[in-house]
C-alpha cells in the first residue's frame, strides 16, 4: 500500500453501478438525475439512501415533494444517463428530451422511468447534511421491474459505459 | 414495468461492488466487515457513507473509536470477503484467520487491509439511524492504493463472485 492524494485513489472505486432518480417539482414537472452515489440502507423496511449536491435542481424537487424514485438503467441507456447527469431540469424537460414517457407510480405521484431494470418508489424520511451533498433517505413503498434481460449500466473511468455483468455461479 | 413485491425487485441492483471496512474495538483488536452498502457522499472534503446493522460488532467498534477504513477488495478476495461478512469479530480475529497483516494507517489508529485496490482512512463525523441499519459518515483523511492490476470484487445473485470490469473506452 502506498499513500497517495485522496483524489488519486477515488478512481479505484470504479466501475460502480449507475442509478437514476426521478423526482417532481412543485408544479408537477417530472425530472431525472443521474447518480453514482446510492445505496440500500435498511432491510425491514427497505430504505434507500441517495447523495445529491445542494445546487442540483433535484435537491429542491425532493425537498419540495418528499418523494423520489430510484431506478437502475440498462447498459444501453448510457446516452440518456449522461444527458440526465449533465443537463439541469431547471432548463429542460429530461423525460421529453430523452423520449421517455413518465409512467404512473403506484403509491406516490413521482413517475417511474421506463426501460429501467427496476424502479423503487420512495417516500422521503430523512435529509442529512454531509459536506457538499445531502443524503436523502427514503422508505421504499412499491417496486416495479421490467422484463429486460440486459445488464446494469456502470461508470468506468469517469464516463458512463457498459458495465460487466459477471457470471452467475 | 410490472409491480412486484419489493424483495423481488432488489436483485436487480446486482452486481454491486463489494466494500470492506476495517475498524478496531476499544482494546485495539482490529476487525473487518464486508459491506454491500457504501457510497461516497461529498467531494470537498471527500466523505464516505457506510450502512451497518445495529447488531454487528463493527457497529460497536466504529462508535467506540470514531474511526473506520473503507477498502475495495480485488476479484480474487472472494473467499475472505465471504468469511468477513459471515463471521463476527466478537468470536474471531479476522485479520489473523485470513492471514492478513494489519497495515499501519497514516492518520488514524485503525489498520489498513493489505491486498485491496485502495484503502481510505476515515474519521467518523455523523451517525444516522435508518431502519435496521445505521449510516456512518466519515471524512476521508488519507488514502492508499496498491499496484494490483486486478478488478474489484462484485456481489452477484446473493453470493460474492467475480465481477465484471467492463471495458475502458
């Protein structure tokens, strides 16, 4: 082991899976943000934690509505994932620009993202301040899967790329 | 999209990267826990969030010492990762049982885990209660990398297995 500047060690995290989160502004306009920082954080009940920068439009939306959806894009959703990570919902309607139809959720108002391997509807429970990002913790209240046989999308070397799906033993 | 019981949708998360955390009990005995739930949560300063069940020995250790190390095992560290996820540091010395020499850290007392792609020394900043797990947030105070050319280990279908490492564009 050799000590290095922290930023030089961070690429060793990759590939990490890409997560999308959908949310809604107070006028009901849906939005999508692309995340590398997401984890499950409880089994009973199932909870998810996502980390979002304070300056992001989705930060405002989730605070305003108390809802978000965690979704896992397939390996062929790299282009839309990059777009949704770079653009701001303040300026564009990402569902429209990506030709995605917002799908109705079962227990919350925020729409699901079509084409993803899974969508988890979450009700916001907690917001925690951690440096330059907030952790939102949501309780999962419903889940949806697609029949897609594709793998998840992974972040590799700073860009979104096809990820390995390994072998099932 | 088809609504399913939440537990039936969770496997769609996989493969996800495996993370190890080292910690130390109040008597200075080092321990290792295997985690699937870990994320970065701040850029400046760099912070990591890890989610640990309340019943785990590592939960006590991290609370007692206010320190932990986040480390990323290589794809050939499956066996020790399974062991460190199943056994409890209350009963065994995992470093010893896995033939791992605890390496001195630079800025904290908790040792690094040899053979990993990277080790991040963290000082505990916050503990948050989220369902049946606690989120520990730590500020990274030093980082170490190895020269290993191997990929990270991923969790596939409920067991720890070799993960895909994808292709660099």
